[in-house]
C-alpha cells in the first residue's frame, strides 16, 4: 500500500466541493414523498366513511396519534443513524422507544376495553398485511436509498428503524382505510407484523448499508 | 485541545468548499491523531498504518456527512472505530482459518512429555533447603493435594500470596536442580 503522505496528497487533489444535506431536510423530503405516495394509494383504496366519527373515540384517536408518533420518531432515528456519529445526538436514535411504549399501551387498553364494534365488510386477514407492505414499499425504498447515500456505522440498526418507520407510516395510512376495528385483527395482521418488518430491516441493513 | 478541535472544524469547513490545502492539512492532522489511537490497539506497525489509511479513505468517502456544525473529532473517531472493527473481524477470521486442528498437528515432541527426571519423592528432600513457609506450602499442595485457595485458608494467607510463595519456591528448586 502506498505511503500515507502520498495518499493524503492524492485525496487532497480530489477535494471537490461537497454539499452536506441537512438532516432535517432528509427527514422532511422522506415525509413529503411518502405522504404523496400514500395519498395516491388512499385515493385508490378510499378512506373509511366513518373516520370522523371514529376519531371522536379517545382510544382510536390515541391509536392514530401514537402510531404517527412511532412513524415520525422512527424516521428521525433512521436519519440520525445514517450519520457515523449520529450527528452527536444519540438520543435521536432512541426516539421511537417512548412512542412504541405509548402505542403498546394504547393497544393493551383497547384489548382490555374490548369495545370494538363488529367487523364491517368482508372478513380479511393476510390481505391487510399485503396492503400494508404495498403502502410501506416506496417509503422503505426511499429511506434505505437515503441511508445508503450517507455513511452509517450501525447498518443493522439503521435498516431496522428505516423499515419500522416505513411500515408504521404504511400501517397508519392503511388504518384510515381499514373498516375493521377488531383489536385482535389489528394486532395479528396490522401491528405485530411491524416487528417482522423491523427484523427484515436488520438483514437488509447488514447486507446493503455497509460501506 | 479545544483550540485543536476548532482548528480541525475550520479546516474541514474549508475542505468541504474545495480548499485542497486545508484538506491536506486536515488529513495530515487526522492521520497523526489516528496513528496514536490505532497503534494502541494494533501491535503490528504495518497493519496499523494500513488501518490509518483505510480510515482516511473512509473520511474522504463520508465527508458529505459532516457539515461543520458539530465537533470534528467524534465524527472522525466514529469512522475510525468502524474501520478498526472491520480490521479486527477480518484479522481474527484469518487466524481462525489458518489454525491447524490439534489432531492434524505434526509437531511430535522428541521425548515423552509425561517423563519426569524428578519425582515428588526425590524433590521432597530438597524442601528442607527452602524457607519454612515455602516448604509448608509446597507440602500442602503437592503431598496433601490442597489447592492454593485451600492452603491460604489453612495458614491464614491470601491466595495470591500463596501462589507467589509457591512460584518463588519452584524457582529456587529449579535453580538448585539445574545446578546439580
């Protein structure tokens, strides 16, 4: 290998101007594009007709808000993890945790209350998981591409949080269309699979985000 | 130290604008800091220098992730730790690959490894030449089969002190036997 001084001289000659993208802009860009994509999908699938009424239910509103919190906090974490030094704000990497705890608490409360109205529309199961996967697809690709263009040193963790952010955003959007309010159905086909998305993210991250 | 940090940040900001001289100075200073950091963790000098060069290349590749609004050193050392982990992972994987299974080892000792020129009985006679405490410790350990911890408990010494005393006794015996 060449001498270090020669390497430094060569790298200095390659010193073209570089514009560092602000981390805030990375998050906002991801949100804007993802929300536009989800809006198109929702226009196709349709929003549930009783959404305004359901939002008056405190537990439902809290479910939506906490899931939105998980999506936003995970997005923030995914962006922070794409920097080698986490932008020297390590707390951002852990931002999803309180929202995940809140979300889990809301789901437990909904299960406890068990006041879900009977399922509306045809019975469906794995179709919801497929829809959420579709809803999450573009946000996941965009976030992973963003992370790959950066320089993460926590590849597995970054991938996991990227897919958690995308899938929770997708689950949130699909929740606005889903007519069923059965908590058992929500857990089985909407929310517990988010863990699976996270695990897939670990594998994808380790394979794809190393540099 | 704070003035060095500010200087490095300032150099990096100018480097990001395309200032070659500032970039060269920054990389030189980074190499100096990295060499000290890496050489404490990698004993082989040539390997350490290779890792320093890998880190400099990584700094060059990842410089768009530093915007000058935060200290430079934590960013640089985060990349350094990442590359050091890569090196260690490859290094130990190589050593594992090159290791020869024991059953395939071809080294054959030239004498029976359990052969002993001296037996305990023949050594026992030499104990009287040792200080009393050392003789007692060796007798308890080798004649009566106590461990160092048990000996320590019996004679009211610390275990480490028993081991040191036993070691000194062995040394003395070895010298005596070598002189015979």
